[in-house]
């Protein structure tokens, strides 16, 4: 019965200690770690040699005790440049060089008897069409622990080993030469360093003598200057403190002065309020947010008119009286005195969920009332998310600033009132001809630029002269005021209504096409027709005639649009009055 060893035996240390599976014709079994260690071999060479051998191509053959090849690995056939079929049945010894055959026979006998792993270097000289020589590392071991007639040979091709070793030796020689050169350079550098150290020591000794002389002189003066120095230090600290306070006040006053110069020349209220907040936050760096609150002249309520640091639109223009978010502003205004709130949480008992999200993180604030000639105009407040962010100096600065900007705010309010009077009809409260044309021209330009619809309505009172002749011009003005208010309550806030002259009015409807505008005109006609005007104990039935026109490519400006609507109005009058015509 022929036995064969089919396992793979490797020469790397990582496999030592693992079980090796051996197969024969009767079955399979695994040897223990101790048994396998007895069959494994170690190459007694340096690590460089070991790596070279391990990386060389290799395989195995199985022979009987005479060296006759029973089984061969394909790798071995490749190394020997032949086929496995041609190797089986041949004597492995005959492939070796003559000088290696005797040693091979001896090692075969030793391996078979002692069951030890034996290794040696051998050469193979083959002659065929191409003559070549192969250098090998050969390992012989019994193929099975139960019999000694079959040997397993592990063969590795190390033909290139001598050339690699020569290359490595050359690299080592080159490295040795470089090391020797570096050593020579280091010796020279060391000598230079020694000389430099000696020179430095001589210089240090000379400097030491000079330093000792200087120290003696300094010590003589130190005692005399010690008392004077203490006095000067105390005086210097006091001067620095006063200087720092002066510089800080000067910077703050400079900022206020610069801001005030620009504020006095600003007459538009909304931009002015924004500039005031910017200047206040810049002058007081601890401020993160701020608001200006003004008293509404119509209602007397305190409203938020401008803010900085807030994005929630609900904060803008909400009433302060009773507001839980800014109760401290109402307190400062009602008491007409500045207020410093170092910790808002200590003053309020409001639950955070009841506050606006952007006001929940406010922890401290300062407030300065805006008072002019005993009249309270509002308040200026600054807030921070840090507790005790403000001090008394900040409050005094804010009060000074508030006193200055109060005059600018009053001037802007008066300017706004004058401007409003200049463009408002005193009888009806709607825009006069000047105001209507200023706003109307902007709407025409916007509609043309963006290609949006725009329509105009012209209307006047039917037989209004009879009202003046019967009740007088004073009653006639009252009738015009009532009709204007009724018409205005039936159009949108974005619509522009103005008194064109006498009893004639005009309306501009942005973003409105001709069809919708015609329906609006009909609704206006009915709101006048269905509700007679009470006057001196009687009801005056009134009607209006309306003309409607839309902005088109053939109409160049607002005047052309109104002319076409006016032509439609007179067409309505010629058709019997109390009707709507389209131009």
C-alpha cells in the first residue's frame, strides 16, 4: 500500500504550534503540537538569509528510501524546467550534481532513522536543449510518523541568492564608507566646538567682571531710589486710573458727538431711529440688543418703533403698556427716570413660556426716557443676555445720549407732520393732487419696470352743485368728507386715493387688471347710492359716476392714464350718470 503526504509544510514561524493534517489511504488524523514541532525545522541563518530563502519559490516531492520519486509538486517541475510526468519514477539523486549526491544519500539515511528535519544546500545541473544550473535549499523529513520508507523533500530555488547577497554586501560597504566619512566630519566639528567653548568661557569671564562692577554701582543707587520709586509707582497707578477713565469718557463722548452730528441732519423718522440704535450700541459695547419706543400721538400708547438685534416681526410696533416682555420700559416711562436692571429674573415673575422667544434670554437692561420740555416722547432701551452687563457709567452715558437724540426725534416727527400736511387734502383727509401724483408716478414706474397690471379710476359727485346751493359750502365739505371716508373704507390699504379737484377724485389700483377694477368701481358706486348722507335732519341721496382705465403700452405716463379714465368718466355722465364706463 502506497502512502502519500498531502499537507503543506511551511517554513514561517507563524505556523509553528498549529495542528497539521496528514492523510493516508485509511483516513486522516491530526498530530499534536509537540509531534509537529519534532518534524518542523529552523533555518540556522541570519534574518536576512531567512527572508531570502522564505521568499524563494519552492515545492515538495515524495520519494522512497532509495530516492525514487513517487509524487511531485507542480512548482518543483517548474523549477526543474520539466513536467511532473517526466519526474515520477526517476531517482531524485540523479538530478543532483555529483558532488552533492553522497551527502544526499547520507542525509536520507539520517532522516529516515532519526525522523529529524535535515536541511542542506545542493545544486542541480540539468542538460537538455538549454543547459542551466539551479541552487537549492533541500529539506528532508519522513512523510509519516508511522513508517520511515517514504521521505518528503521540500525544495526552494535560491539561484539568485548569491547575487542578492553580493548586492547587500555592496550596500553595506557603501554605508560603512559614509559612516566613516561622517565620523571624520564629527571629529573636526567637535574640535571646532571645543575651541568655541573655550573662547566663550574667556568672554563670559570678562563679562562677569564687568557685570560685577555694574551690579555694585546699581546696588549703591538702589537703596537711594527705593523710597522714591514707591512714591512714583503709587502716583503712576493713580494717574493711569484717571487717564483710563478720561480716555473711556472721551471715546464715548466722541462717538456720541459724531453720531449726534449725523442725527441732527436726518429728518426722516424711520432712518433716524435706526441710526440712533446703531450709535447707542456702538457707544456701549456690552449692549447686544436695543429698542426705541415712542408714544403714539393718536392713542397715547407706547409703541415699539425700531429695534436692533431682534428678528421677530412681532416685536415691532407692539404696545408696551401691559407687555410682559418689556415691562421695565413702561416702568421707566411712567416714572420718567432712568432705570438700571442688573438681573431681570429678580424683578419679574412671568413664566418664560409667556414671553416671546427672542426676549426670553434677556438678563439685564438699561432704559433712558425720551423727555422734551416735560413731554414724554418715549424711551430708549438696551439689553444683554448677560447678568449685570451694565453699570452706572453706562446708564449715565445712555441718559446723556437720549437727551441729545430726543430733540432730533421731535424734529423728525414735526417734519413728518409737515410733509403729511403738504400732501394731504385738509377737507377729506385723502392725498391732495401733489401727494397723489408723487405716489402715483412711483406706481406707474414700478408697473412698467416689472410688467405688472395697474388701473385707474376717476369719479365725481353727480349734481354736487345742487348740494352746495341748497345746504351751503360748509355742508358740502362735510358731504365730501363722508363720501371720501366711505370710498376709502371700501378699497385696500395699498390703493392710492386722492382729491383731483373740487368734487372729483381719483384712485390707483396696483396689481389689478381691468376686469377686477371695473367690479371695484361698481362696488364703490353702490356704496354711495345705497346710503344717503344725513345732513341737517334730512337724508341727501347721492350718486357718483366713474370712469375706469388700465395702463397699457400706448399710455406713456400717469397723466395719460388719468386722462383716459377722465374721458370714460364724462362718457358715464353723458350716458345718464350713476354708472361705470371703461376707457
